[in-house]
């Protein structure tokens, strides 16, 4: 089973007027990177949060935003600045006196003034952090589910491309046997024309033809290429973190294909090799998104 590196997850949790909301976005990266945006009251839990994420996700660049509320206050605890409150009352009295308004000062007049309130950030207790961790766990769960779904689609696409390459290799093997026989016939005809139908030394000619056939033999390359294809398909199903292994197999498949193309005496095989290289390049692009 393979997982995509891209995904999104969001989770929330609340208890006793305490709530937390976590949003996670994951994109491609060669390594495991975590970027946290959270209130300073969670700073003491930075390491624990990252280790928890690391236990669930192995690769990718993760951007995580955590919101925390207590008693409806974002990222902290509400208190009243007494000096600012007294100043606000004095200001309202002056406005009343200047404007001639007789209305009494009401609580609503003061509550609408945000300046008198301050947010005091304090250290979170373990029980409060568990609420944050619960929201984080839910967000990661949704993220992993999305990564799994995308990974399944990636796996199908890669498997179909591998099968396409495998069929092309089988065609190349058939074409190789035909091309050698055809090349022998054409070469004999060409030699006969050049020496004006004079007697040909068959033994010497057969030796030369055997040497040419040996240099053009692509049997070993085809066998190795099919072996790489087999390991690739197995890795899609069985490897826990197949990304790096699949990338290595792509390199080896490309190497064998280049050798087949350079050794071949058949134009048809050269064209088939080009098609295989195109598929390998598409596979290489796809596996950059695999965890």
C-alpha cells in the first residue's frame, strides 16, 4: 500500500468550555518537515506535538495551524485591565458632560470597549493539552485517509504503466529474434552484390555474423528489465515506504532501456525503447508524490 504525500485534514475537540481546532496541509518534500503555527501557550508541548505527528506521517512537508480557546477566548485567558477600565469610565463621563447627555453609564458601554480587556497566556495543563491532542489526532486521521485514497489512485496508474512497459519488452524480445535473422539475410545479399556474386567464404561469414549477433544481443538486458518491473510491482504492494526504492528501480530500468536501444540493430526496437523511456519518465514524476 502506498500513500501520497499531498493531503488535507481538519479536526476539532472540546470539553468544559475548552476547544481546539487543528488544520493540516501536506505537500511533496524529499524529507519530513513540520511547520507549526500555534499559540505560545502550547510552546512547552512543541516537541511532543512533533513527535506525535512523526509517528503517523513519515515524509512530506506539513503546515499545521492550531487554534485554542478557553471560555470563548482565543489562545489564552481573559482579564480586565483596571487602569484602562477607570480611564474608559472617565472618558465616558467627559463625553456625557460635553454633549449634555443625561443617560447613565451602562455595562454595555464598557463591554463594547475591547481596550479594557487583556489576554493572559498561561501554561496549559495536561488535561487541557489532551483536548488539543485529540483535535490533532482527528486532523491527522483525515489527512492520512486522503493520502491513502490518492495513493491508491497513484498505485493504479503506476501498475498500468508498468504493465505497458512489460508488454513492450515482450514485443522487443520477439522483434530481436526476427531482426537478427533478417539482418543476416540482408547482409549476405549485400555482400553478394558487392563482390559480384563471387564465391563467399560461408565459414568466415558465419563467424562475422555470429560476432555481430553477439554484440547486438539484448537478452540479458531484457531479463534484467523484466526483473526490475517485477520488483517495482511488488514494492507497490508490500513496502512500507516505497518512494526511494521505486525511484532507484526507475533509474535501473532507464539504464537497461538505454543499453537495449544502443545495442539494437532494429529500428523498431529503438522506437519501442523510446516509448519505454517515456513511460519511465512519467513514472518517475508520479513517484515524487509517494510517501
